[in-house]
């Protein structure tokens, strides 16, 4: 639990450091706002679709795993797999959202720092990447620890991992398509 909280605190410190950097001139700020608006629109659309997907998978897990309507588990299935799936999906989506927010804000700051040289620009870029990494680690570890403390069983952690990885997979594929479309559009 302590490691998870420390990871999230470190991510918060890096957010503060990155956002404290100069955004550059007015043209850079204007372009950055357009990129931020596009990314926000994309995330809203993607997460709306993902919410529907998560809801369908939740119902499937609830019926076939938690309630064991086909009687395949002989009472050995954990009753919280579907809830763990939702928790994993929400935490994964939260990490992705935080990562996108800092990434689009760091872009213009990295470009502004590039006028001073490669090293200052890389510091800003790596700082924003650190936020995503620490947020994923912090939220993932926090979710696992809290669920284990509540249920005292590792069985529901499979649902958590399934939820987190399903969101990460869709975000990766969707983000790649969005990036390619933006490249073609440019």
C-alpha cells in the first residue's frame, strides 16, 4: 500500500514539475490547445465505447463466473470476479486518462524547451512519461492491495487483471489508430 501511495505522490510531483514549464509563444499555445481538444474528444468517444464493452463483459462474468449458472465451478468460483473486473477497468481507464492529459500538455512544453537544447526537452518529455508509468504502477498496486485486504483471496485478482488489460488493449489499439489518423491528416 505504501509503495502504491508513494508512486502516486511521485506522479503528482512530476505533474507539477512538467506543468510549471513554459508553454512557449502564442502560436505554440494555440496549436497545443487544438491538440488537447482533439485528444479530449477522442478519449470521450473511446471511453464511451469502452464503457459499453465493460458493461457487456461484466454481465457475462456475473452470469457465468460469479453466479455459475452452468454449474461448472462446483462452488469454487469466487463471487467477486465481475466486480474486480470493473475495478480493474476503471483504474486502467483512469491511468490512461491521466497519461493522456499530461502527455498533451507536455508536448508544447517539450517543444518550447527544445529551443534551449536536446537535454532540457528530454527532461520534460521523460518527466511526462514518468507520470504515466507511476500512475499505472500506483493505481494497479493500490487496486490489488485493497481488493486483497477486503476479500483475503487471490481469486478475484484475475478479474482485476482482466479488466485492466482489456482497457489497456483497447486504449493501445485505439490510440495507435488515432495517432496514425492525425499523422495522415497533418
